[in-house]
C-alpha cells in the first residue's frame, strides 16, 4: 500500500498546486495532508476548497488551523510582538474563510492511523503524537533519547508528521519517523516545496522517501509581498529563502 503525504500548506495555493501535480504522478493508494492548511499565506479560502475537494485524501488539523478555529486572539494574551502578529493573522485569516470552511477545519481529526497488515501500523500527527504542535515539536535538533520520550507510548512501525517545515526521515530504534513538511514554506534552507512517500512492502517492511519539487519561489515570494498579509515581507522571505524569517525567535 502506497501513501503520499504533505503538510504545512499555509494558505499558499501555487505551492499546493505544484506539489499536487507531482503527487498525482505517484499513483498512491492514499493521499494524506498532515495539517496546517491555513495561516502564513494569502489564500486560505482557495486552499481549504482545494483540499476538501481532493479525492481519496485524508486530512488532519495543524496547530495554526486550530488558532483560526478557536479564535485564539480572543482569549490568549500574546507573549510578545511576534505572537501578537500571528494572532492578528489568525483573525485576518478567519475573516477570509466562509462559515462552511471554518466548520470543515473544526471537524478535522488530530491524528490518523492505518494498518495495512495486522500489527503493522502507520501513525500520523501534526506536531508530536500527543499534542498538535503549540507546545511541542520534533525538530532534528532533538537527541534520539528526547525523541524516544515523545514516542514511548506509540506502537506504530512508522510515523509521519508535519510542523517543523523541513522534510526528513529518522530511525529511532526499530521505529521510523518521517517529516513530510512543508508545501508553503521551508525552514531548512531549501525553499523548494516538499512531500513524502511511504509504502508498505509487506512482511513488516516499509519504504519511506522525501521529495522536493522545482518551483518558482521568487514569483511566489513577490505574490506574498503584494498580498493583504501584515508584515508580508516576513512570509515572502521564508518562501524565497527556505529559512525562518527571524533566526532570533525560531518557533522550535
Ligand atoms: Fe506549519
């Protein structure tokens, strides 16, 4: 059984369509979107519409989708000016979605699980197995022991997540962890949009691969710069360079 996965679209429609063109050629049995459909980009409505109309596609929610759904700006004090910027963006994003689209995001599950054969599970989450990504993440800077602590209750052979905006495959003991992020922007220094392929080969064997696609990042960066987003230069910088816009305040 072949799965194709991507995440962290962040309201970037051009990157999404480019990734889907590559994804369609994979002829996978199941397409999976591992959260963060909106925020950080100019086109939340068209991205939600695109995803909800995909055939044979299962979707989970990401932490920034939750911000938009639960109106984070109404009940949480911003920790700093950057946090306040993000909260304003959540509000501005929500204003660009229909009630129907917000309801779609609200109903998305936090995790997914597939078992192509008894005893051989593939588990998908956005941030960490137990939390959507507001307070925890699995960046590559964590040691194997630190990652083990996060996954100690997970029995799956293989896991996939989004959130850290840099595709990777990590082996922890006999378990594999795949990061399939991201579509909209990367933080690992390579601005090309990414996705992942995970295939169950039978007899407990899995194959995992991450892929990047060629994409006109400069054109997309300029489109972001000219958009409605407050401090759109920050988002454009990430799209253009593949690095987080503010190295002094990395998200995790
Ligand atoms: Fe994200």
